[in-house]
């Protein structure tokens, strides 16, 4: 699905991260300092941050610049992208893959700004990121999770082939407490089967 431009030397979770990934409607690209305002405008929304473990609320420009710098650092363990519309370049969200404290498996995460919900962008971006992980690394299993009440996110995760594996707990910056999440995993074998079925 889609394609990737030549990767540079920046690595995240064993992946040599490409500068960008392209899908039918989206371009997933490396965030830059110029993206801070657009990211802040979408992320400073309680309906976004309440569902995410690491996103603070309120979310200001300094949070965006800090995130951009961290995911572009040479020693990062995360491969991260802003999700943009291919036709206009407009940022609609972000996604990434990397190691997270307290999780055995490397985790895939994503968010879409509220004005852009309901268009299938999350599913399209996540599928591209999954393809990158399994084609550009020797990772055998990817983890993902969502808040128990986040029905939309669970649909995206399951649509992308992840299988439910139980309840887990995670620290939420928004709640300032530990909250329950549904945990999912996707193995390379399942991914290969799904790709084969789609091509048949």
C-alpha cells in the first residue's frame, strides 16, 4: 500500500524511518518546526487529548515544538509522522511507532484532529505504518491500545487486523491517573495473511 521515499540515518525501534510514506489520499511525513501551529490547533482539543496517554491538555505550541524535536532527535526510539492530505498538504493528525515504558511490545499510536474524523484517515495511515514496520524491520509483533470507551479507535485497530488480548493499565497525562485500556496485538504472520487475502 503506497510507498516510501528513501530513508535517512534516523532510526526508531530498529526501523530506518523514511522521510515520507504515501497512500491513496495521504502523505505521512517527518514533522518539522513549521508544523507546530497546525499541530497545536488540532491537538489542543479535549476530545482528542482525553483519549491519548501522552498528550497533555491544554496543549500549547511549546508541547508541539518539544514533540517535533524529540521525534527528530538522532537517538529517538520512535518513528513518527504527521498525517497530511495528499492534495492540499493540510495536517489532519499524527501517528508513530516505538518503544514505550511499561509495555513489552513496541506500540503503534495515532490521532486524528476532530474536524477530520469520519473520513477513514486513521485506518489508511495505520495500515501504511504497519506495512512499514513489517517490511523495514524484523519486528514480529506490534502492540496497540485504546481507552475502553473509545469505540472509534477500537474499530480502527480491529479493522487493521489487530487482535484483542486483554485489559491493561496505562498512565494518562490527561487524567493524571492510571486508566484501563483495551490491549491489542498484530503478528507478522497475521499481517502476511491479510496482505495475501487482499491481493487475491
